[in-house]
């Protein structure tokens, strides 16, 4: 199956890092990639995160379907992964899967991302000799696609958890799915939290110096990141860890600005693995934990796994 990852620019500098020949009018497309025999493309809307979130939803969705149809009709793409905030504006990628003109498969790639992020948290606890039963965990964006799966798995391990989101009714719904000792809240109060996972669709950095407890560990899966290098420069005690980044061992230079050499976003790894496996299915909306386990097996098979903890791509 030919794959495409369809996303958007993550910051203003990205466009300068992309070869001009890849830039079409409204979108950007790489040459055809060949990754262990899986053929496909990196495609991006020529839009910034704030535009994706703040422009009228119908306008953004039109851009997504127009680009998906170009991928299908001109480039023969059969499976599309909706990356970064394109999942958030398409109801967990379900909207694209429902469009009749697009006949291929759709995945958000969030299943493997959630799994890799959970492993990053557990690896960090081990590395820094921490016992989860003594710690407070905060998950920001807890009823989102990634946040919900992470909450289901991680909350039972911790002494106490704070599940944070913006809408009370969605938080109430979440309580029917999560076991363990926790509260849900719309307040971004995490000053008491030892471990913080960010999985939000906030289009800019969300966390400030004042939010963070001394020596907090932040596993930041959000793209664009929710914790920036500027804040880390002010808070040298805080440990930031990339969530959702896997080793991509044969050093494929993924033609995406910001992806460190030899690494890849787990969501892109997921669609590549699904294409290699020829699995003709949609993976949209809430994460099926059985599918998540399957992506872990794929990860081991293709050796696209989390081998080392990194912060903005640099080994910790
Ligand atoms: N590293 C990787 O490989 C990788 C892969 C996939 C995705 N991601 C990133 O992971 C993040 C989550 O993705 P997703 O697919 O799970 O998105 P999602 O389903 O849209 O979930 C995002 C959640 O964040 C919440 N949110 C937004 N702003 C917030 C704020 N200021 N405070 C608290 N909650 C807030 C949203 O709440 P509302 O619904 O109420 O707005 C939503 O529930 C995104 O940044 C995405 O780019 C990274």
C-alpha cells in the first residue's frame, strides 16, 4: 500500500527548510520515498498550527480533503495518516474516513504514539529512580485521542493523577473509562505534579515556568511542543522528554524539518508499518488498545522502537 503522512507546518521556520521544488500552491509534497520497500510521501498543508486550529473548521477540512484527493488521484496513495493537528480538526480523523470521494484508508497514527509515550514515561521513571506509587501524574489533554489511551494505562500505576482538559462534560465522560486514584479538572494547576504528560491540540507552547514543580519530568508529546527550550533555559531543574519519537534505525532522513536524524514521529512510523503489513483498515477515533498492542509488535518487527530518551532529539 502506498502511504502518505498529511500534516502542516509546525513553525514559521519550517518553510525555509523545505526544498522549493516541493512547495506547490497550498501544499508541500516530498518526492516518493522508499522505506524498506514501503513507498509513500510526506505531505503538508502550507499552514501554521494556529491557522489550522483558528481558521474556520470547514475551510481547513476542505484543504485536507483537497490534498487527500490529490494524494489519491495523482500520486496513487492508498492510506493517509493525519498528522499533528489535522487529527484534532477532523474529529479524530473520522471526518476524512467518512468522505466518499476519498476511497483509501485513514489512520491518525495515535495508537503507536500513545504506546511510545507510555514507554517514555516508564523508561524515565526507571532512569531517574522514581517510584510511580509515590508520585503525582498530570495528563493535559486527557480526553483527547492520545490522552485517553495514556490515561487508561498510566493512571492505575500512580499514587494520584490529575486529568486535565477544557470541557467538563468530556472530563465527566472520561471518568467512565479510567480506573485508579484521580481527579478531573479544567484548571491547569500542575505545580504539585511530579510527572506531566502533555497531549494537547494547543497551537502554541502551553506550559510556563510558573506551572512546573521543582524537578518535574515533562513528557511532551504535543506537536507543536507544549514546553519550549526558552522555558527549559529558565528551569534547568525540569526534565523534558520527547513523547512519540521512535528510533528509525537505518537513518532514513525523514524529509521533515525538526525530526532528528535517525528518529521519526511514532505516528508516521505507524502508517509506514501499516502500509508494510498491507492492513486494509481505518484506525480513527478512540484508540483500540488491541490495535495499540499490535503496533507495538510491528514496532519490534521493524525495529522502529524507543531506544533512548531524548529532549528535542538530543539524548538525555
Ligand atoms: N509525537 C508524535 O508522534 C505525535 C503523533 C500524533 C500526535 N501528536 C501530537 O499530540 C497532540 C495530541 O494529539 P491528538 O491526536 O490526541 O489530539 P486530540 O484528540 O485533538 O486531543 C487534544 C486534546 O487537547 C485538548 N486541549 C487543547 N488545548 C488545551 C488546553 N489549553 N488545555 C487543556 N487541554 C487542551 C483538546 O481539548 P478540546 O477537545 O476540548 O479542544 C483535546 O482533548 C497534538 O499536539 C498532536 O500534534 C504527536
